[in-house]
C-alpha cells in the first residue's frame, strides 16, 4: 500500500503559485527525500499532506484517508516535525513531553512520557530544562516527541538544519531503524549526504516537481556528462570554458573542477585545448547528485527570468 498517494496538488497564496500540480507516491516503509531550493514549496506541500493546509486543487489519500475530507484524521495520525521545531526552553524535558502527550490525547500521560524518556536515555535528566540540551539531544527529543503517538507516517521538515555531522548521523540511524519497523518517512533536506541516505528522492523547484526516483535514476535522467580537472591555476581556464556552448556548468569540488555538459562530443571539444597543458589532468567522472542539483537550480533560475 502507498502511505502517500496524491495527484495534482496545487496551492496559491494570493496571486503566487507556490505548489504547481505536484503528484507524489510514497510506499509504506519507504524513506523519501524531498529536495529543492528555499521557497520551492516543500513546507507548503508537507503541510498539505499532513492535513494542516487545504490544497486549492488536487486529491489523493494519506494513510488511506481522503486528503480533503479526512484532514482531521490525517492530522492526528501522522507525525509532523515542523521546520525549526523547538521546545519550550524554560520547561523541563519531562514537561515538554507531557505537553506533547496531552496534544495527542495520550493516556496515561505519565506512562507515555516515562516510556519515551527511557527510550531516549533521558530518564535521569528529566528535570533538566529543555533549553540546556545540546543541538543533537534537542533533535533526538524532537523526533521522540513527534513519534510518541506511534504514527505510521513521519513528515520531517528540514529536521537536521544546523545540527553537527555526528548528531546528523545518529539521527539518520534512528530514521532507518524506524523505517525498518514499518514507518514511512518523507524528509525535506538540503544536505546531499542525507539525500543519498534515502530510498528515493523527489526534487521540487519553484512549485514544480522536476525529478523523482532512486538516486541512480535521478542522476541518470539529468543526462549530464562530467569531467574532473585537476592541476595548478585552474581558475584561469574557467572564463573560456564558461563561454563554450559545450559546457553547461563548472563547479569546484575541493581542488578539482567538475565540468559538465549534456552533449558528450561538444563537451570533449570544449576541453580539447586544455590537453596541451601537461600539468592538467582531465578525467571522465561520474556525475554526482550535487552536479545534478546545480543544473536543476540554474535551469529554474533561467525560467524565472
Ligand atoms: N502562509 C503563506 N502566505 C503567503 N506566502 C507563503 C505562505 N507560506 C509560504 N509562502 C510562500 O510560498 C513559497 C514557498 O514556501 P515554502 O513552502 O515554505 O517553501 P520551502 O519549504 O521549499 O522553502 C515561498 O515563496 C513563501 O514565501
Ligand atoms: Mg521549508
């Protein structure tokens, strides 16, 4: 069964079309990454899918419930972690969890909060103020709070923004554990390494869905060919490469330059003049997800102009 199956989701705020005819299917137990630049409609789409916001157009079902008619039921059965989710910093960890338990009508409150605290390993620190927790612990507490009512679907909106790499890794291990237990997860993120941890990714740009599939599918569908250049003073070659029609984009990765294009012959021709420089290495490379996203972003800024 699909945990999410929506067709033609559309939302306007005033005159502005924010989500344009977006269709999405997420299978039960799947972890789907939701990617795209800021202001592309990720949060708005998520809010429509968790029953908080009524779409102007579109239909479908979430957890088997009708997206329009059963919004209340959807809202109570999904776990939703809002962007910049935060706790009441001047309440204790336990008080925060009790508050959430009450929101979800969980009874008895004490039992649910104690279980959650035990699972987190925070039982002995339950009287500590939430504001005193480190970023990583806050994140863990947030995830525990939005899964307290045992939802089958988790919608996470940039859950790891500003969290350090170690805490992000722990967070993703927990996401995979939850998915292995049958939870479905849709997670928006800006981090490439997180996108690579998803079973499937969806890319939205200024309201339009541009790509949907496995990491491999999304990279392949972009139809990019990539070379890496390494050597001294590469910057000097950038203007000529940029001016060449065979080159679509140039992106620095550490000491190397990634040069990509859609026409392999034209790209080779563009790189030909560099071959006479013995200190420059030109190697054909695998296109990575970041190359693809840079292409999506530059294509859609062109469309906006
Ligand atoms: N309640 C609202 N009223 C008016 N405009 C909004 C509202 N919510 C979002 N927007 C606008 O919709 C666009 C998409 O926003 P959002 O869904 O938050 O994108 P993302 O999460 O991808 O950054 C942005 O231009 C934003 O300013
Ligand atoms: Mg957002």
